[in-house]
C-alpha cells in the first residue's frame, strides 16, 4: 500500500468514527434524535479554527480552516452513503509573503496572512475560496481563488481580484454564486469615506471570469461595511451592510438585474434599530424570501445582544417585512442571527454564543401562515466555548455548520457537523 492509499483509509476511519446522534429540542420541550457526522481537521494544532466557513452543494462539503491572521486552507469532503470522505485539502496557491509568517515589519503591506478560506462557496464542480488579505501586486487587497474538479484532483484555475484594488479592502470577505454569475464583496473598500464597502459582479464567459459591474450603496456611510454578507437568487441579489446608517444599526440593499446592469431597488433598515445591532451581518435568499440576521439586537430593548432575524418577501420587486424571529429561550449575548440558511422548507439560524458559547441552531417552519420555531439543535458532544453555529450552509434537507472553537487533540482546533434535518 502506498502513502496515498494509506492516507485515504485513515480519512475514512476518522469520518466513520465521528458519526454521532445529537438532539433536537422541539418547541414543545420534547427531544428527538438527529444523526450528525462530525468532521475534524486532518492536522490539528492550537487555534486552527476549522469550521470558520462552510459550504455545501450536492454531495460536496467544504470547510474553511484558519482564524484571524492565518494562512488558511479548505478541506473538501465527498458524501459516501452516511459518511463523508476527505476528497482534498486546498492550500493557498501562491507564495506566502515572508512578513506574514515572521511579522518582521508591522507596517509592511504583507504583515497579515491571506486568511485563505475565510469564505467558501461551491457550485457543481467548482469551489470559490475567499482570502480577504491575499496579495494583489504589492498590496494585500484580497482575492477569490477558483478550483475546478478535474479527474481525481481539484485544480486551481483562476484568481479573481478587484478592478481597483486597495490595501485591506477585504475583497473576498463574502461570495455568492449562481449559474455563470459570481458576486464578491469588499466590505472595507473606501469610497468618498473610509470602509464604506462595495460589491463586484463577474460572469463566466469563454472559460474566464469577466468583471461586469460594481455595486455600491446610494447612501454610503463611513464604516458601513457594505458587503458584510451577500446572497443571490434569480434576478435579485442582496448585500448586507452591518453598520449602515448614521446610528450604525445596519441595513441591507436589494438589487435587481436589468440586462447587464444591477439596479438598487431598495434599502431596508431594521425596525427600531440601534447602534451595533449588526442587522445585515448574515443574509440568505430562497425563492422570494429573504432572511437577514441582526446578531446583536437587544430583546425588548433591554436584554443585551440576544439577536434576531427578519423575514421579508419580495413583492412586486420590493422587500416587504413578514415577521421577525427570535429564540424562544433567548438569553443575553446569545447572538442569534450569527448565521442563516434555508434547509428545504425550514429557516435555520445560528446562535453561536448560546449556552455558554456551546452554540445552537434554531429551526423555523411556516405553519398556518406564520414562521414558527419547531426545534433547536446542539452537537451531541458539544462543550462550552465550541461556538457551534458560527457558520452555516445547506443543500436540500442537509446542513453543515462550523464549531470553530471545538477541541480536537488541541484546543480550538475546530470541527464541522453535517446534519440531515427531517422534521
């Protein structure tokens, strides 16, 4: 048996042995079992933070690894029956700047590592990896790296950069893909003011990703972080700006496609918003429904940072508020609304700091015309400080979530959980 075969067998054993049974606590208080598959990093060191980002499409799962200031990597898994087998580990495909590793000069443009894998998206046989401090020429403006499955390997095929890169723009902080369209945000790009943010649309033509247009907010504010989150669905795309508006409550902007252009049709602010609600921190779209997380919104204006999410329906081309969602057992600093995804006909919302940062995911279903909480999921082996629910993605009735502070051999090595939802 050669080394490659040996490594493959070891990965299979690791994945099979980490199948567990977690629990859904139903809204009526009754527990029900849910099978989960825990994915762990192949090489565990202290604070690798595996699970910082996640993506899912078909039988593929991608998990980003690396905290603030890390070089980063992405583990790609393929579903085989009830288990997930490691397909490949994607590494940063360029040379690592010396100062990133050695921190020789704190004023050097490359004093920060690329954070490859801070965001990740999958579509078919392509994986898109964001690296918000990746080098572009002589500056760390950020980039998105595209990998394509060819035979048994994932090949690096393209580096996508801003048409006007500037240092620490955070280009690649959020990505969304649909068909031949890719949307990339640069949440700290300067406009007339600093850290306003921007979005960029690319189209795949003739074997290349071609820049199409730039998206900006019509009322750009300093430090708005327009581009904190992004989602695309059909002819609409939505971009979250977690610090928008003078009071900094946040907002999201809805754009509609008009030929080759994308036109801003609405800006939405949170009802009764206040400073640092971070409305727009995460966003998801399905059909005509948009869900926006406000992870630091206070409940009843007094219980701090419990978090909330808001559901909108696009009616006649404009978003109309349907309801706001909160956790039935909300506590201070849960930060419900950290992450969001659609799982079949359910809305899943992460509360990464719930239960002493053990973390939870809450499930909501439309019942009799209202979005109703039907359950809460925690990891079967969850521990205080794991931060389960930090990142979240779904495909069909399966979702994957990151617990980037879970221990695995070493503290804060991180983990990810694949969970089928059948409620």
